[in-house]
């Protein structure tokens, strides 16, 4: 019994030392959005993603996402973009009946595995 415990102890010690020696990180296969925008009506405060479109542009990358109009169940969801892309973005939200909403210099950072999601809130102003 002592021999088995000693072997397991040595094996565990070598495994942990190897992890520290190489400092390897296990990355997941999850897709992470760099930008997440919750869309609301600025007058009522109601969620308003249905029918809205997000465009995220950097100097070397562009991405867009939209939900179809007429689907109020989509209102509670956030529009997302810049999947696994770090950088500095201009983010624009457009929706029929509202003024365009834009934020410049939106920074998305990342690590060795994924980006860190930058969360924004877009308050859309209804057109007169």
C-alpha cells in the first residue's frame, strides 16, 4: 500500500510541477462576444432589441448582428458582435423609428484564450 501511495504522490508532484513549469492554460471552445449591447427605448425604458441592428467596426474588422422586427421575445436579448476580436471599435445601433446610436473608442481586451466582453447600454431616441 505504501508503494502505491508513494507512486501516486510522485506522479501528482510531477504533474503539478510540469503545469507550473510550462504555465499552460486550458482554453475552452466557447465563442465569446467582444461587445454586448442592451438596447432600450430612451423614453419608456422598455427593452427594444427586436428590429435593431448592431454594427461594430475597427480598422481591420467589421461585424454586424440584428434581430428581426416583430419579435418582442427578442427585446430582452442583447445584440452582440466582435466575436473573439480584441481591438478598438465604433459601435452603431440602428432601428426603424429611432435615431442612430453610436459609441466610439469601445475597447475590447483579451487574454491568451478569449476576449473580455465589453457591455454597453444603448438608449435609442424615438424620431419625432
